[in-house]
């Protein structure tokens, strides 16, 4: 697989998946805690590397928020 193909896949995933950094911002918790939640099955996620990079299913994350009655400010993901 070429670098271009990999980048295209990652870009597509970005629309359906969230990074641990994005989830940590939304929940106001550490990235490490997000990784723990992923390992514990709190939401559907995919491990991208041996180092522990996770991508969290946006749909599963939204279901988690609803289940736990958590409101988040999605706008903070646009802040730089």
C-alpha cells in the first residue's frame, strides 16, 4: 500500500472516527484515560499501532454520550 493510499484511508476514517485526543478534549479527560476506556470496551475502537493509537467510532462514542447523559461541545474540535 502506498503512502497516498494510506493517507486517503486515514482521511476517510477521520470522518467516521475520532482520535483519542479529540475524545479527551470532548470529555475533558486525559488521552491515557481515553485509551483505558477503549481497552475496557466503553466504545467501539480500533487500535492502529502497537504503540496504542486508537480510533474511536463516532457513532459508538455518540451512543456512549447518550447512555451516560453527557453533553459535549463539538465546537471545541474546531478551535486551534
